[in-house]
């Protein structure tokens, strides 16, 4: 029909989250430089840099707002 669709990967837009993630990763890095641990054991208290960034995103009504999603972004950029 002559229409082009956006590229989709795993049910998400392929490039839709790249820019967002490039802002989340340095935010975690800055908190780590100030003395926080980047991640935590899932059973530990919520005191890591990923927890802080996830909470800030939740208060701003932005996504991702869960610890697991922010932790995944951190781990992906560490590779």
C-alpha cells in the first residue's frame, strides 16, 4: 500500500528507547560516583542507584519506573 511501518523488535519500537536509556545510564553513573552502589540483591533494602532513578522516574510518571527495568538498562550499558 506504499505505507511504511516503524521497525519493531520484541514487541517494542527498535529505536524508541535508545535515547531515553542514554539519559538513564549516566544518571546512575553519577550516583555511583557519589558513593551509592549501582544495583542490589533483590532481597536487600531499596538503597541502590537504580532504585533512586526508578523512584525519580515513577514520581515524574515516566517509564521505566521499576527497579528491574532500570537495572537492565544499567547492565546493558556495562557490557
